[in-house]
C-alpha cells in the first residue's frame, strides 16, 4: 500500500529547490478581493528575495493589485524525482525599476544589482501581449519562507 510522507524543508533544501525552478504563482489582494497570477522569477539566495519582471498594460489589473497589496504571497510547487515539493514566501512587494531605466550599478550591500537579477528572470507569457506594455522589475522582500516535501512510500 502507498503511504504519503511529508515533512518540512530546511533552509538549504528550500534554496536548492528554488535554484531549479523558474515559475510560480504570485497572490495579491485588495481588501476582500484576491488575484493570483503565474509569473517567472529569479531567487536571490543571500537575501531570500524574489525578483519578477512584470508587464503592465494600459489598464493593468495586475498593477492595481500590486499597489493595494500590503503583504503578498508567492508559491513555487513542482513534482521532483523524490515527490512533490512546494515553497511559500511572504513579504512586501516593491517596484525596483522599469526595463527602460534599470540601475546597472551593484548596490554596496549586495553582490548583484537589480539589473543582473532581471537578466535571469524567464519571460512567462500566458496570452498574446498588447502592443503598449511597460515592463518593470518587482522585488518580493521575503520575511517568511517555508517549504514542504511530500513523497509516496511504496
């Protein structure tokens, strides 16, 4: 009989898992209304922050929700060779720059600049893009990071 086993991921296992992933779901809120979107990301293991390259159309619902969200949640889940794993990150979102005006200087407190992180964010398209888009770099300043691994024991 198959038995499901689950356990928490330690910090090293979370970081290893995130290094091999490129998409997740960003959950936003406006009071009692929620909005979740699939996004590409890159992870900064030294700060545990996530970076997203987001596109905004003229009347972007995504941008409106980012501006009203006090605390965002980001979920990365995938089936691995050893079973399902998921990581949940929570924190505050902040706009860092637009693609047209990216800071190319490495901040003194970090090894990489925002621009360097942006270069490693995969493009993630769910539909045909409108002709007038603004791309921006958004950072999730993570203050809570947890992970779970689930496997089936045969």
